[in-house]
C-alpha cells in the first residue's frame, strides 16, 4: 500500500544526516547511470534499433506547404494536427493523440505519424468512420529533392487519396541525436498484469526519482514487484542490483525468483520481493534504486522511496531477549547445582550433619516456615504437659485447700 504524505519527524538524527552528506559527495564525484524515463509528452518514438527519440520540444511547430495552381495549401502542426487551407476555409485531416500513433518507418522514411478523427464532410463512410485522416512520413535530414532551405525542416510533398479521405505528407526534419536503447516489452508493476513502475522498458513518472507522493510508509516492510518481458528476449535479463541514498540506516533484502535471475515472461512473471526495515529514523526519505541489467540494452532502473518515522525491530530481535533469558537461566541452574552439591559435601564431611540438615540453606528455610506457621518469634508457645494436673488428682484435693481457695474468693465482693 502506497503511503501519501510527508514524514512527521522534524529533526533527522546526526548519523543519518552525516550519511546523507557523504552520499551526496560521492554521487557528485561518481555519477550514477540514469534510467530511461518516459518523456513528459507522448511526442516520442523508438526507431528500428529500439533507440529513443524525444520530440517534446517540437510539439506544435508549424510546417506549411504552398500548393500550386488549384491545389490548396497544407499545414502540419507537429504532434498536434494536420489541415488543408483554401479560400473556403480549412479542412481538418486528423489530430495526434497517443504515442502509438508515432512509430518507426522503413526505407528512407525514418518515422511515421498518424492523425485521425478529422472532418466528416463528404467522408462519412471512410475507414472505421474516422473521417479524414493523415499519414505524415518523417525523414531525418533533407528532402530527396533538396526542397528544405531552413534548418528546421519542411514539407517535401503532399498527396491525397480521395476515396479513403486520406492525405499523405512527406516531412523532413533534423531528428537530432539518437537516444539510449530501450528494452521494449519489459514491464514492472505491483500486479502480474500491471505496469505502474516500468512500461515498455521506460521508467514511469513517480519512480524515476524519490518522491514523497509515491513513497512507502514505515509500516510497509515488504513490496512485491512483478516483471514481464517478451519470451524471446527474457534470457537477456540479469539479477537486480541495489543502490542506496543514503547508504546507511535502511536494511534491504531481495528475495523470490527475480532475485535469483529467473527470466520473466508474459505468461510467467518473475517476482521480486523487497524486504526493508528502518534501522534509523530520519526526516529525509530513503531512496532504493533498483537496477536490472539487460544484455545489449541500457539497464532498467527505477527508484523506490521509503519513509522511516521510527526504528523497526528486526525478525531476530523478538527472540533475542528470550534467548538471553534462557542462557542466564541455564547458568543459574548450573551454579545452583554446584553450590548445593559442594555445600552438602562440606556439611557432611566437616560439620558431621546428615539428611536434610546437611543441605545448604535448610536452616533459613526452616526459620521461614516456622515464622509463617506461627511457631517462631511472636507466636504462642505450646503449654508443657507437666503444667496440667491429672483429673484424678483433682478428686483428692485436700479440704483445707478448697477452704482456703473459697476463703480467698470470698474476700472480693462476697456478701
């Protein structure tokens, strides 16, 4: 479960702050390999060799084509829409919607853009009832006829298919530097059929760096990740590698099939369990960068953010106290046995005592028992049998004694 919100701690511990400072210094000196993050817009494409080209800065750039004679002018707004213009107005030939409409081409055409859902005028029965559509074939560089004269490219040619209500546009632009190679078809998500973390080899927004809004709470000690890949290329996936920022204060372990290098497939995803435990509470979130090497491609990297509001006990900490108690108990029993045996032998051999009296501590135990039973100090001592007069002797008491006793009693208030 993803935890949203900022940490409630106000002050980070000194050790955690120092570790963070050291980590920052190290990162400045030794740069980390950056992950291939999905571009901020859908205006990007992968070429035939799986290298990425990001045309986000080109969105909305206007290219115009001046028609000759009865031909109308034509306009292409890059990754926006396509339209024809005349004195009667303009006709929409479709709009650019998703990255699926931007694919690699063949031959001298490097990329192909599709524009759909244009005007329906006289095109109500077009393919899939999408109205007018356009196909823009992009060539990196100049047109074959060297038509472009500026550095930002131009439209080389425009053709129409009136039966299909479709326009074909040849566009030449400077494509720029080739990007990193993407491992297409690879996904990572929190469910076997989801891809919140990595989609089609591209790290999704929210997991490209540490983010509070995508962080995991202190109480969530395990995160399960499911990985899938194309079966023909799954053998290229290696074992995940962890990196930490800061490198101390968080205990992280990987387990299950993906940690052992099991190849992921679409039908049989591999599972990667991330078990983490907060060893130090810290106001700044911990960053765990998971790097998955792929042979021949750039590694798949994504960042998991962990918030540590308090220190968590480890699995062995709960039983450690009982183990200590057991050891101390054994030591106490052994010492007590040795003491009793030694004392018993000493009192038997030296003090010549026998039986229970020879056991050490029996004197103290007896005194305690007498005190509890009331026979010790402060209790009533039993009357000696000799103090009682036999009943038979009472019958032979002298008469004089009885008279004396009666006389003495008569002195007190006898009338």
